[in-house]
C-alpha cells in the first residue's frame, strides 16, 4: 500500500524511513529493513551475496560461485585458530590481498578493525598481527611447540582436500 511500510503497515515518514522510500511511497521502514537485513545475513546465500557486494564495493574481483563459497565455509571454523566463523559476514580471508578466487581465500573468523566485540584472526587489515603469526600462537597453545613450515603446509593441504570434497558434494546437490 502506497505510503505505508510493506511489512508492519506503519505510515512512512522521514523520521522512520529513508527519503527515497518516503518519496516513492513503497518499501520498508528502517526498523523492518534492519530486521530483514539481519535475517538475510544469517543465511548462507545472504552471506555469499554480502561478501560479493563487499568485494565489488572494495574493487576486488569475486570469482567464486555459490557452490565454491559453500565448500570453503562448510567446516564452519576459522582456518587459523579453529574458532567458529561469523554468522553475519562472508567469513573469508584473502591470501596476500588477492582477489576472491578458489585458490586465494581461506575461511577466517576475522573482524573488521572498527567492529564491536573481541578481535578475530584477521588483524592484518588493521596492521596489528599477521594471520600466520596468530596461527603460530594458536598452534603453540595447542601443541606446546612452534609450528614448522611443514605443519602449516600440511594444515593448508588438509583444508584444501576437505574443501574440494565438500565442493563435489555441494555441486551434486539439486537446487
């Protein structure tokens, strides 16, 4: 209905909706839009779309298909520290600031520098700590010895094997 929120049916005003929604007369008020966006970002396809749009906004190429993205984040845990991936973000870390491609991303619990809450692994964006250093710290906490280059390569190969296996499974599913 023109002039009312499409969700809660409240009258659209400049106080409760964006100027574009008010002038057009169609859309959601800010409160309903926030609820819609939050719910969408919690789904796999919502996180995929959010990651793709963020990559485009930051002028990076996004060359991942939905199936590839699903396979990469299927483990649900950070490559570096094993913590759960964030529910409302893409959950990817690019190797060496590359584009988002099959071989250049790893799942990561990292948060943006200005995000609220405890910090994650991906602190290179703020210049504080490289993820490889955090990987070494987490490895030491778990095994009481520093990781060798072979340990890191083995972890990477294990992740890639699991990722490839998940991609075959996800690709075989009907949409």
